[in-house]
C-alpha cells in the first residue's frame, strides 16, 4: 500500500529529525529581542572565545519582543524545555515571570554578584527592576537616561538652541514658533512611553516603592492633561507607529524625540540617512532646578535555572556585562550608557558621534545619569501596560479623559491584586 | 447485520480513535471543568479551590472578557452578513453550466484561504495603512474621501478585521455552496420552470430551501472560526491587546493573554467553558432558525 | 443560425465573467502585491509602495529560502504525519461506525459528535498542562497528537457518512467470494473511499498547516517550529528587510498552492459526494 509506505517514511523521518536535533557540546544559546543587543553579544562571545575559552560558542537568536517573553515564560513553566541558557528580559515583562509563586525560573545572582564585588559596581536603582524579595535575577544592560534628541538643522535653523532650554515652557514656546512657521511639523512626539517617563522625571511612577498602583495619582492625570493640551495646540502629535514612524522622522515631520540612550542606536539603525542632522540635549525640567532626565525601558540579561551551562553562562556574563571593556564596547555599538559604574570613567565613552553631529553623547549621559530616578518593579506591571496600551489611542484622541481611564486601569489592577492575594 | 458473531472486534477497531480522542480531547475537556473551579496562577504552585468565583468574576467584573465577547460576536455577525450573500452569488455564477474558466476561478478564490495567517496579517497591515495604505490611497482618495485611520480608531478596527475575514473566507464558502448546488437534482428546477416559475422564483422557492443544510454547515463553521480567530488580528494590530481600546481583541487573543501571559490557568479554563456554552447556544439558535432539524 | 446561438451564449457568459473577474482582482491583488514587494530592495520599496520597480531583486529569494526551508520541511513532516494518522484511524473508525452494529454504537457516536462544537481554545490551558506533564513540550509529538485527536472527530464523521452512502451490493460480492472483513475494508472500501480520504487529508492539511496558537504554546525551539509559527520568527528576523520578508512569504505559500492546484478537483468531488449534507 502506497499510503502505508508514505506514512512509514514520514514517521521515520520524524524520528530521525528529533534525534538529530542539534546538541553541540559547548554551545550556549541566548535569546535577544533587539538587534543592537544581539550584535553586541555576538561580538562579545567571539572575544570570550579568543581570550578565555576557545571551546565556547554562543548561538544568539533574535526573537520579536512579545514572542520572546511569551515563549520564555512557557518554556520556564514547562521546566525549562527548549529554553535558552541566557535570555534578555525586558523590565516591563519581567513582572510576569514573578507571578504564581515568586520563583521566576532564573538563577539567583546575589552570591555571584557579591563574590565578584559587582554589587556595588552596578547602579542599584536599575538592578531593583530585576529584584524580587531580595533576590536579584538579572544584570541591567543600560542606565537608560532619557534625553531630548532633536533635529539640529531644524531647531537651529529656526533660531533656537535646545541645549539652552531650561524648562519645558522654553521648549513649548520654541515649538509654538516653529509650528507657526510650518504647521505640518510636530515638535513633540507623544509616543507610548512619553507619559510614563515624564512622570518618572517628576519623581512619580505607575507603581510606588510599596508596589501600589499610582497611575491614577493627581500628578499622573495632570501630566497627561498637559500633554493633551499641547496636542490641541499643535505643538505635540502622535504619528502612526512602525514604519510610518520612521517615515515621519525621515520626511521631517518629527523633529524631536524624548528617548533613552538606546533610542540613539534605533536612529542609526532605522534612519541612517539622517546622520549628521541630530543632536541631543538634557531634558527640559518641569521647574527651574528640577531633574533634567528620566529612565525609560531597560533590559536585564538572565541565566535560565535549568540550563546545563550555568557556570559557563555566568562566566560569560561576567566577562561581557561586568567588565569595562564589554560595557564600553556596548556603548560604542549601541549607545547604551553603562549601568556599570567603573566603566563610566572610560575615555572611549566620549568619542565624537558622527550620527549626532559629532557630539559627545557620553558627556551628556554622564552629566544627567546621576539624576536618573528609580523605577519600581511589580508582577502586575505588564498587565497594567497592556491595559494602558489599549486605552491609549482613546485618551490621545480625546474620546475619554485621562482621569477616567487612569482611574479605571488602577481599579482593575487593584482588583486583580486582591483577587490573587 | 452480517451475523458473524463479532463482539469485541468493532470496539477494537475504533479503539485507536477513542484512545487518541480521550487522552488529548476528552480528558482536557473534563480537566478544564475541574480547573475552572480552582485558582491556579502559574504551574508550579498548588491550585486552590475557589468554587464558582472564576465564573462570577468573569460575568460581573471582567470588562475585558465582555469586550472580547462583544468583539467576537461583532466579527461573527459582520463577516457572516458579508460572506454568505457574496459566497452564494459567486457559487451561483460558478455553477452556471456554460461558464468558461470555471476551474481557474475556483482556484483563484480558494487561494486566500490557504495563505498563512501571519502573511494575511502583514498584507492587510499594508492594505489598511493610514498614509500609504491601499484602501486610503487607491480607493478613498480617488473618490475624494478622507483618509480613514483604520487601525488607530476603535470604531474602524473591527470593520477592517471583518473585511480581512471576508477576503479570506468568501472563496471557500462559495465552494461549499457550489457543492450544495451540484447536489440539487436538476429535475427539480426544470419541473418548477415547466410550471411557469421565473428564475427568481425558482431560486427562492426551490434552490434556497434545498441549500439549507449547507447554510447550516457554513454558519457553524463561521461561528467556530470566529471564536478561533487569532493570528490575523494579532499580527495586523501588532500585539494581543487588539489595538485601540481593545477593539480588535478576539476571544482567543484574550484567552491566550489570561492563560499564557498572566498564567491564570484556572481562570483561562473558566473562560473556555463559558465560551463553549455560548457557542453551543449560538449554534442551537442558528440551527433552529434554519430549521435544519427536520433533516435527520 | 448556429452563429446566433453562439453569440447568445457568449453574451450570457460575459457579465458573469466580469463579476468573477472583479472578485478575482480583489482576491488576488493583495497576493500580487506580495510578489511585487518580494522583488524589491528596501530603497525601491520606500520609493514606490505599490508598483514594481526595476531591477528585480531575485537575490531576495535565495536569502529567504535559506531560512524558510527549515520551517517548510518541519511543517511537511508534522502535517504529513498528522494526515496519515488521521486517514488511517478515521477510515477504520468511520467504517466500523457505518457498517457494523454493536451495542451503544449510536450513543458512542453521538457522544463524541456533540463535542465537535467545542472550539480548540476551550481546552488550551489544560491541554498545555497535559502535554507538559507528558514531557512533550517542544517536541513534534505535542503538535501531532493534538492535531490528530482534534481532527479525528470531523474526519470520522465524514468517513462514516461516506461509507454509509455506499450501496450494500458492492460489499456483498466480496463477502460471497469469502473475503474476510479486513480484506473487504482494504481492497473494496478504501479504494472506493479515495475521494473522501482526499477531502479529509486536505481539510486536515489546511487546519494543521495554518494552526498558530498551539505551536505558539508548545514549541519554543526555533529549529522545530512549523511554518505558521516560523513565519512569525522569520518576520522578526527580517523586520526591516521588506523584500526578503515577502520573498519568504511567497516561498512559504508555494507548497499549499501546489497541492491544491493539483488536488482541487478531488477535494471538491469529495465534498460533493455527500459529505457536507450535514
């Protein structure tokens, strides 16, 4: 019977297939969700193999943001089946690994960091994002200081120097003048993270240090109202996301970006043709003498507990993430400002950056870095982000008031917390 | 029937069927019922019995569940209203005896159905794109209509997904209807024609009633398909939140979020069961409406 | 006279052809766009969204193929095994349900057929727990076992109604010749049921080939992904390279297109032979 033959052939193929699944001796697997990180990890792995362990090889796999965290969570829930040895976990999604019992499935790093003398070398406020009940599970990639990226040609051409802005009022005033000249331009881009990071600039956040929800605080609502008023005036706007966003940067609709250190790398990757046109300045403060930066995002490298190569993985992370060379190289490749204090003094962080009109970005980050506000982790953070993302367009379009939406989100999260306690 | 005294043989032959079915289908169905009365967050923590709390919460407190349910129903109704008449029209044309290129057209209409969901999602991302997109540029602009913010305005999200669904499913349903038409004995129609009925009357009084079982089949498949809708909106709207105001969050996206992002296994099971009951009720209503019951 | 008749037919045909063509364009245009985009470089894509641009970038296809072939092979193996298992189990079970009489037959049959309305997502969570406890996560067996059991219900139903519709005389001759039941099944019934087996195979092929959510929760390893899921991974691999991305989409569509171009007639004849009379 032909059918039977085909079947046997297929089954045989299937068995061979699962038997041949690659299990190279010293190959470690790493998952990353941004190509800038992946590129750096590959380079570091080569360097590690050259200098420390010639048998070492690292298979860096890039997976889309949502997909990486979903798959990692599932594989950890299944006892580590198919999990990588090392994974990049974004701070906004780390919370979901803490659900259901508190053990996120990653190697606890306290002893490792203490023994190597690394604990004091890492910025504590950043490490807090990957810490739960005293256990540290990740090593931060970036301090994520937020600065004002701006199109120097446009702003300076209109007679303004954003380096001179002291408060947001200065920014808004200049923005008004530019819009009066050219109504198509959007001086302030209200992106999905803007409200959150400006809130932190003010010293608040969606969760406080005790883990309570505070997205419905008076400050949070007032801030959103302010952003919406700017949008009504035409000083701020929300172009579509994805490729259209980069198109808007390229055609000069968007002339600034309030973004963290990693956004510099995004620019270089997605809009190489704008090289030489950008600069960056400290964020304008909300009042004179106020904080000139914030934090946005952040990603921790973690070692999966069930890995067969925990020792090797930790060695590699120590070599790459906890060394001056690794941190400096990461900045050179991706503009991620080191959260590793000994690296901050390196001269190489101050090279002129061609993309940013020859500016010394390092000096800027070093300048504002120490002011970076803390950010608190919560197992409910990713759920809150999901709720907020869904309501976002309604708030931006003025269909629903920030107060109504933020109160609703906060109530939902509080209710969830109670239901699960 | 054959009187060969086989007692165990039939059971033996159907046992592979039942074993597979029992382990991977029946057991989860039963297990799901049990789990739905427990609170289990994550798999590495002991579940806790909480009675009907999950169900109570779903019905009274979970706005997102209601939202997903409304969205999915909206999609089901919208897509059925577009797909069924279109598919029927196509089927009638394809069935007409003297048509040329029939094979070609049949295959053409079938292609969307075998295109992977991820690809469909990406394609329609370009179709509905605000500034450069196909519909806004090639359809609305020439008519002097303003750009529609398809994927950013809550009220346009579901129409966009319905259009996507219509694109993907009309062809295969036309084929189902065509098959139904082929199974209608031509004598019936001829008899009616001889009796002096017009073309329309024949369609209305002879063809359509005979297509009822097919209609029931098509609607059932459409309802089940609506509740399984996942890949296309997830890709189209860049995430499981379903775009602005969760306007495109389907039931499966919602269930996946609760079960596999928030790891609420017990709760997800309660969602599944509520869903099954709803689908069952819908299907029964639908069958009653079509009065296909008289068939068997 | 003859001439006039022919003219009438053509006239009769023309509006129909036009309607079909209009639908055809709407149906096919997005797919044509995929092909057009697959032949562009990024610069060409941003320069002109919708129209083809010279020179065509055929290199996109080779770079896409290097990645996508793996997922296609995986899907062929997974869906192929699923189809073979379903075809065997369902034709045996359908045959037994159709032609044997035994206690509780109707009850058993109705018992499982009612569950056909249960959508797959209902049991997503417990199925995952089960597959995890069996140690099948991240193996092909997680996919095949669930696809087989999920597809069996409809397939057995289809096979049963087909075997029921076959006239008794076809079998009687074989029995008279002294054939054993299994011989009747293998040499008489299965060959007769070929159109229906083809239909079952093809519905199984579509549903397993395009299933995304189940692989999404059970497969974590890039090398083991079936195509539907691999396409997601592929999309993030080539996020900023539209030409290669769409070349991959074209390549990924070819297997099913080929199968259906060849077997469409079989598929429809299976459907026509009474399967979806409900």
